[in-house]
């Protein structure tokens, strides 16, 4: 139920903002708006405001909306109202009305990101989990428990890392742009000395452009202690005598630095004969104990892995991130701009075949994320709304005939040639645009089904 409510609220808000952008600028330009609809199909609720001829509608299908304006191409317009018809407006006004929808979504995103910056939120500290063998992080010498302080991408300025989310964002952008990143981190075990290294993200190529980019990099989760949580009855952990709250210090004499490393050691029991029976050194109530654990072997699509039937990992160390009025506003606008560019880059790379089409998401994935973000609290849900608002704004600015960006392309042609696109070519472009959108929606829906039920 939470997922459905969160999804409907998100769609309703983002569509309403988008259509309000069109509506508000149309009214300001002197165009008569006949209907303002949130949703498509059969109207459920209709009303008119005092002194306005516009019919406001909430329709049955929440997957869209529209603003219907007075237009000679859609019906006869009385002579006394011709000056209020959309098609009679100067080019600059028509372009402004069309662009206002996507820009309203981008403005909403900037406001939401700014609000989160002003209110503040707890985020995991930029302490990294133990990198997996073969990843870039492991190759450059990063270790579990290292605290990353700053990142410098290419020839850009050095960016102070406030949290693990900031670190992931910087590395994701660098990977997408094919730029190396210089990291500065603190290694506590050596009297908190500073260490520097360059992560050669430019060598990732296309492998660094999919949804698992950070797994190739080796920094995909913050550090968490190797502590056991809830145990599954009659599974190896409980059978061995382990208890919730046990802190694992070593496995077969090998020091365990964090939960990520412990999970990897458990999984390796399936392929490493020496780890079939593991000797765990644990701390329980300030006492050191040694316990024999034999992980079960479980078949997965990626091969056999070991499993002990216990939740592994405690809470990461958190830090409070909050900004002042001006700083928060700048951060909100900057994040909106950065996410917009990132979205455009990903779309371009998918078109060029440099990134997988698996990155396309449809309504099922969006609904799933809406529910998950809402369950984590208001701040996470607001961040989700901001991200989807950016995506909606960028998508509608693409030069596809059925989208706002397609109409802007028509107006660009008109500005250059001095005459509008003919009705014949307009109809052809519309058909092509609808076909492309159907293909994109089909791929996105297939990806949704693969992620959720694959």
C-alpha cells in the first residue's frame, strides 16, 4: 500500500508541476487555456475557479496530463478570441509556453535539493568497506576503514568529501566522463596519516558506465562493523553457537576488518576447500571466543556460495550534513545541473551503444523506488522526488517529436527558415516520435520485469 500511495503522490505532484508550468506561462502570454488536466482518460473530478474559463480536471489514468489551449488547428475560434489562440502567438511566446513545463520540473528539483540541504540529514561517513580483489580501489591500495577526505577529478578543483554519498557521486561522474580521480584519505591504523592515490577511472571504458559502475571501482558501500544481527533458526550460525551481537575479529587466523570482508569470506567457503570449516574468533560481552562454523553451500545463478544464516553488519558511522541558506541554494541548483548533465550523458551513451540499455527504467521500477524511499523517511522520499523531477524535465526536453523538446525543434526550424514545419512533415515526425517512445517504453518495462521478478 505504501508503494502505491508513494507512487501516485509522486506522479501527481510531478505531473501537476509540469503542466502548471505550461499553464502559468500560457496565461501570462495572453493565451486562453481551455482545460488543465492531471491524468488522462475519463475525468473523475472537474471544476472551474471564479472568474476563469479554464476547466480543471483530475482524470482516471495518472500516467500523464495536458493543458489544452485555444488553437485554430483544433477547432473554430471566434474572431473576437483570435488574439488568445496559441497558434497566433509570436514564436518567442510559443517557445516559452512549451519550454515552461520541463523547466518547472527542473526548478522543482532545485527547490527540493535545496530544502534537503537546509534541513540537513544524516549520511554515512565516507569510510569505505574493504574493496573486493581486482577492483580499482584494491589495486590503488585502499583498505576497509579508510576515511576519504577529498577527491579531485581530472584538472578540476579538489572537492571536500562530506559523506559517503558525496564520494559515490564524485566517482560516478568521473567514471561516466572517463576521467581519473585523485583521492586523499586517512588511514587510522598508521596514526591517522594522509595517503594519496590516483584511481584510473579512464581505463574502465564501457564497463564503468552500467548500473554496477561502483562495483567495478570497488567503493560500493560504506564501512560497517563485522557484527552479527538476527540469526536464522537451524542454520549454521545458530547451530555453531553464534549469537546476535557477536563481533567477528578473525576467520581462520585472517583479521576481519569489516562486514563486507566477512560476507566475502563466508561466500568463498563454496569454492575454497580451506574455508569449508571456518574457525571464527569473536568478541562477546568483552570475552574472546573461538567457534567452529561450517557454512552451507547454496546454488545461485552466479555459482555456489557459502551461507551461514545470519545478518552480517552493523550500522555505519554517520555524519550530519547541513548547509546555510545561500550555500544550500547553490548546492540545490548545482545538484540539479549535475544530475541533468549525467542523465543526458547516459542517454547519449545508450544511443551510441557505449552504455547498456539496462539502465532504462519504467513505471514499475519507479514505483518500487518510491515505496522504498518513502519507507526510509521524508528526506529520502524528497530526494527521490527531486531525482524523478530532473529525469522528467530532461526527458521532455529531448528532441523527440511528441515531446516538448520536439516542438522546440520545430520552432528552431521556424526561427531559422522563417516558416513553420508543414502539416505533412509534422504528422510524419509525430509517427516516428510515437514509435521511438513505444520502443523505449517496451525496453524500460522489460527491464522493470527483469529487475523485480528476474
